[in-house]
């Protein structure tokens, strides 16, 4: 039975994707939401069933055999699914939230000409994401890693006639490609290194990269090729931070907000961007051998969390505030993961990261959908300078946004509070370590500072949007109205999640125990609840909200004095990182491309095009012998047979 | 043997019925069409069911026929091609000769398992002739004009010419070994035999080379394809190829000695290389769609010959070959079905240029053509990719010990590029803007069904190549 459920999870969205793709060719496109929502509900139900019926099996991890995709020569490709509690956790988040957002999209996208296309790619994304999570093999995971990237590209550029959307899609794709290069090289290097380990060399390259094989041969690998292992995990890490939009790859995520808002909620907040965290968590046994790489991860996460929060403070675009906030929160996850560099902390680190991943998925998806409601009502205007005081126009959205914002800001007893506290507590514990202690002291400081800034920008955005004098932009027309119930209902469910998931899973240790069933995440040490940290983070959250409230009241003109203005300018311009990239990386590359392009047209092509004519010319020559006369044919045939006969006789 | 018997007997009944059914000018052509089509489908299903529910003895024996894996594979390939061809023929079969047409087609299909299971020179030759003779008749009735007659005569003469080599080879084999049973021949000679045995094998292969349109027996293909109807061209690009390759596997046998291999393999490799190169070069110079397809079929024979050499060396299961043939059936017959639908709807398919802007006039068929072309090129997401990939892998694996084989594998890669050139030209024509933009609206369900099946198979086999 679990076998069936396991396969339904990815296959149902695939069917939905194909059906919607077919529907997009038909005239009647308005029913495309039906197969999509149905298939996603199926997937969500199946993944919940897997959790309740223990899909991970007795030993904590089970591989569900699929089918032998290919067997040619030395190449064997088996498609199977590997299920343990780690992957089930993410699987439930992905399928449940995607089902909610699909329902929300039904009304949000209702008069879009690409309605069926939207749902088709949406389902395609869920298929790729679930397969990514369920992959039993690193190479297969990579294939679906690229698959989610492609779907993300298609959805960011959904309104491809808009130049900014097309540019954003390309940017996201290219930045991801750069990071994926690292991932791919890491995989290839790992496959090569596995071939050097006794007992694995006989397997085909693909089979060597099965997670189970990797985990069993890690000790041998670590003793034989310790240097190689560092390179491998460094390269794999580059892939992870690219997908999860960490510094220096964070530039693509804010631009990705050009896509439809539900897509931003699903792909660029709740699921796809967490794939990097999942990769690190999945490969945690490998990472344990390379604490140095984990500490690099921690620094990058810390930098990202801080600068993204700084940038979020000075954005006027509501969706961009949320986007930078996502980048910042993902930085938190990586900070948490880096605590694994301390001996025996890996399981705790992964648990803390996964916990925040789950709660973040709920409240960030909720916030994005609420922003979508605002955008919907305001006639696609999302600039906070153009509207304010919407609490009368959008009363329910106001409430839902408040719940999400409070959870994100870390107001005590909401989801975000518990999970953020979990991360800070792990960092605090890790800072007692001798070797890496200093790092975690710094990271803990960054964590608190970022938590404060998070509360500031979240509450600032909330008060700017929903409170103050009521202003509605012209684009909204006269019908600025609350969204339909079809849109509000899934948001209400997400809001419940944002309220209680943290309290239900965190302090009760449910998630920690559940993840502990996975053989790679068996906890070693005892985790101490730190009341001090908890109180401190609560105070920071509330204080941040108060500051945010005051800032939202402040007139922009009061911030003209020297230092503050400089910081604001810095933040508004995204710390000039995008500017530096386009000046120092893109521009030289474009110059090089120009030179190579000239060489290509004038030297290479001039030559190659002539060669391309050769077959045609040879064919024209050959046509002289194809003259339609049977005697000519038989003559050539006879000559051929004679040649063979002579060769046989004379050898 | 039941499926073959069902098909051959059923085909004969259809032939006999055609004498009775011939009516006056007012006869109900469509009623007959549907009746004949349904009857043929029924026969194919019956044959398939017989094959499916048959229990094979554990000991294959040494009689006239042997049901090993390649026999069963040839049966499946015949049925696959049969279904598609009957569907394509439904609206394109010559209306004055319906009974003869379907009768001959079914007999041809029945003859392929006969060849595939043959364990005796006599049954092998009978099976091959049982394919050839209906082909003559069908060529004659499919197009009743001068080019049609020319194609028929040409095919008849050249086929007889090739059969003479084949028979001469068989008689030498019998003379050297003293038996017509293939097992006994293999045992008696062990293929260690001297030059006479090798010469005999070569002559037999020459005879088969005609069926599979290998160079230098390929000359008839473009002329015949151009002279006959689309459906018949489709049948001729597929059915004789299956029979020829299965017969080749039969004759060359599962275990050849190294000395025999050193004689046979180089000849096959050279033949494969020439077939690929000449097929593709000639095709890239073609503007006539039929002739282009004929040369493309020649080129695919080259790849298949490469697969045969890989099989001979590795003693591997002949799956590579049969997978390729299955993929080839889907893509080629699908291509012909799409062209058939365009023709049935009133479009022209004579020159490549005739397809210009077809996507805007007949979108469904054009998408079908595109998928088939992608598969013919051998790009991923289609069965054609795995087909070519497996042949390439097989050839290059065998080539580790033999530079010539690796050279041929590389040559195959080059040829795939050349082929992509002319297939792509056809594909780009479909989507270009043209002056002729009257939509073609006549709908033929049978043809639509035929190419839908082909497209679905082509796509599904990419994801599940194990069932190919």
C-alpha cells in the first residue's frame, strides 16, 4: 500500500500537467483548474497517508522500486523512490501548500488568457519538486532539480510579453545555471570518487550515486580521499545556495516576483527555494565529514540573512519586501545547518532548519497570497507609496496578513517564534564549542539582529499597507474589493498553520522525534531548551514591531540626515550588488561574447557552412547514377556482389 | 505457428472474397471499405490473441520452425506494423481492389512470423517469397498509371535478380552442409567452413540486402516509393525490412566462430557505412518528399546493419535491433499516416515545399509529423533517441577491440547530423508562413487514430524504453 501512495504523489501532478497541457490547446480553457486541483489534492492526501501509515518503513528509510528505465551496456538507470521522515516532512509541505495555492489560483488567474498553461506548468512544477524530494539517487535528483528550475523559469516569465518578466525569468535561470554548474561538477566528482572506493567500482556510474551507496561508503571515502571530499561538498553546497538564493546568488529571487503572485508564494517562498536546504539536509552525513564547508555555509547564510533584511527595510514594493524577507529567512536556515560543523550537532541542526522551513512555508505563503489579494484589489499596483489604510477595504485580508506578519516577526507563541527560537537556541548551544565557537557567537549576534530587523520591516510593511489614511490608486478603479471566498479559504487554512504549527510541532518535540527516525538524523546529544534565548527573542520581536510601527508613521522626508540617508540609499539600491554584477561580470562577458560572435560568423561559420553543403552536393552527384534504368542498377549491384565475392575468395 | 496461420488463411479468404464481392458501379464502396478494414483488424487481433495465449514448449526442438525470442519479436513487430498499416489503408486503399489489397497485406503480415520462426532454408525462402509476391500485386493495384506500372516492373525485376543471389547462396549452403535445416547447417559447418561457405553466406546476405534496401541494392527504393501510393510506400519501408533483418539473424545464427566473424563483420560494416552515407547524402539533395523518405529508409538500414554487427560480436540478445525496428515502425508509419491525412484532406505532399505552412492548415497532422521527424532525427523525448543511442552504444562497445567498428560508430554520429539537416528542412517548412493558407478540414478518423498511436508510442517509449 505505501508503494502505491508513494507513486501517486508524483504521478498525480504529472497527469494533471499533461491534461492541462492538452486543455490549453482547446478553445474551452476555463476548466483547467479542475484537473490541476484534483490531482494536487490527490498528491497531498497520498503524502499524508504516507506519513500516517509509516511510509518510511521499519528501518526508517525505504526504497520503493520503480522500473528499470534503461539498460544499455554498462549503463543502468533505475527509477525508484527513497522515503524517510526527512523527505516525508518536506513532501507534505510541498503537496499541501501547492494544493492550497492551486485553489487560490483558480480565482486569482480567472481571466488570464494563459489559464490552462498556468495550471499545466504549476502541476509540472509540483511533479518535479516531489520527484526531487523523493529521488533515491543524486543524479536523478539533479535532473528534477533542473526540472523545477525550468518550471520556475516558465512561471516567472509567465507574462512573457512584459519585457521585465522575460528579463527576470532569464536572470533567474542564468544565475541558477551558474550555481547548478557547481552542483553538477560536485555530482560528477562524487561519482568519480565513489568509483575509487572498493566495492563500488563495479557499479555503474548511476548506481554509485544512490544515496544509500553514498552513505555506506562515506567512511571509506573520508579516509582515502579527505581532500576530494571537501571539494565535493563545497561544489554541492554551491548548487544548494544557488537554488536557495543565498549570497552571492541571491540576486535572482527578488526579480522573480515578476511572476504571478501565487507562484511567488509557492515556488519562490515555500518550496523550490528550500530545495537547497533539503539537499544539504539530505547529504548531512557527507557534510559531517567536512565541517569546514559547513562553516562557510554558516557565514554565507549569516551575511545573506543580514543584508537581505537590510534591503527589505528600504523597499517600497510590498512583494519585494516579502522576497527579501524570504532570502533572509533562508539565510537563517543555512545558519542553522552550519551548526552541524560542531561534532554531534548535525541532527539538531537539521531538525532546527527543517522546523523553520515548515513554519516559514506556511506563513510566507500566507503573506504572499495576502499581498496577492492587495494586488488584485489595487489593480496590479503593489507599490506601498501608492496605497495605505486598506483595512476597511480588505478587512479579511488585513486579518490574514496580520497573522502571517506576526508569525514572521516572531511574536511569542506563533509559529515563527518557536522555529526562530529553535535556530537561535542551536546557535547558542554551538557557540560553546571550542573550535567553531567564535563563529557561532557572531552568527548568534547576526541572528538576533536579523530577527529584530525582520520584525521592523514586517510591521512597517503591515502598518503602511493596512493602516493610516485610506488611499487607493487610480488603477484600482471603483471596484477595489475583498477577494472571493475561493481565495480566502485556502488562506485561512494557511493562517491556522501559521498560528499553531510551530507550537504543535516544536515544543512538543513531535518534529524532532519524527525526523530522528531517519537513520541519517539520529540525534546524538540532548538539546537544551534555553529560556534565556526564548525570552530574548520574544523581546526582540515585540520591540522590532514597535519600531516598525513608528517608522511607518514617519514621513520619508525626516530621513534626510547624513548617515541614515546613506544607508537608505544603499538599501534601496540593493547594496549595489546587482549593479556590481552587471558592471563587472555581465559587461565583460558581453564584450567577450561580441568578439566570439564576430569570430564565429566570419571564421567558423564561413567554413562550416561550406561543409554543410557537401552532403547535398555529393547527393546531386549521386543522382546521376540514380537514372531510373534497371540495367544501370543491376550493373552496380553486380559489381558490388562481385567485389564481396572477390574479397571472400582472396582472403 | 498459429498467428501466422490465422493471418495467411484469413488473407486468403479475403482474396477469395474479393472475387465474389466485385459488384457493379453502384456497389457500396464505403460499406466494403469498413467491412474489409474491420475484418483485417479482427484477423490481427485474433492472431495477436493466439500468440498471446499460446504456451511455448520448453524445448524449442529442431523442426521446420523454432519459437525463440527473435521469432516472437518478429511476430510482435508484424502485428504492430499491421495495425498501423490497416488503419492507414482504411481510407487510402485502392477502391476497386479492396479485397485483393487487404488480402495481400494480411498475407504479407503473416509471412513475417514465418520468416522469423524459420529453422529451415526452405521455409525461410518460402516466407520471404510470401512477402515478395503480394508486394508485386499490391504495387500493381495501388496506382494504376505509368509511374505505378514502372515501379511494379522495376521492383519485380530487381527482386527476382536479388532472389537469384539468395537462392544461389542457399544451394551452396545445402551443397556444403548436406542439409537444409539451419541448426544442422550451423552444427555441420560451425561456420569454420572454408571460402565456399563464406561465399554462400555472402550470397544469401546479398539477397537479403535487397529486402532491407542496403547499398548496393537500394536503387529501386526511390523509384518505387515515388511510383506507388503513400500507404504502399509506408508498408515497403517497414515490412520487408523486418523480414530481412530477422532472416539475417536466422542465417547468421547465434554462435559464429571468430574466423567466420572476421569475414562477415567487415563486409557488414562496410555495407553499413556505405548505406548510411549514401542514403543520407542522396536524401539531403532531395526535394521530392517520397524520394527523401526512400533514402531516409536506406539510411536507417545502415544504422540497423551496424546494430547487427554489434549483436554478432557480443552474442547479445537481439533486443537492440528489435527495439530499433519498433521505434522505426512508430516514426515512419506515423510519418506516412500524417502525410496520408494531409493528402486525403486535399493537400499535396509531392515536394517538400508542398508542406509549406501546413501547420496553419492542418495543425494536428503537422504536430504528428513534427514528433515523427524529431524521432527520426533521434532527439530526446522520442523513441528514436534511445533507438539510435542503443545502436551507438552497442557499436562503440564492440569497437573497443576493433578500430573499424568504432569508426563506424563515429560515422553513424556524423550521419545523424547530416540526417538532422534534411529532416529539419522538412520540419521548418511545416511552420513557415506561406501563401497557401486554406485550412484542410476533411477529417479521417482512421488516419488520425493511426498517427496518434504512433505519436503516443514514440513519446511513451522514451520514458519506458524497456517495453519498446
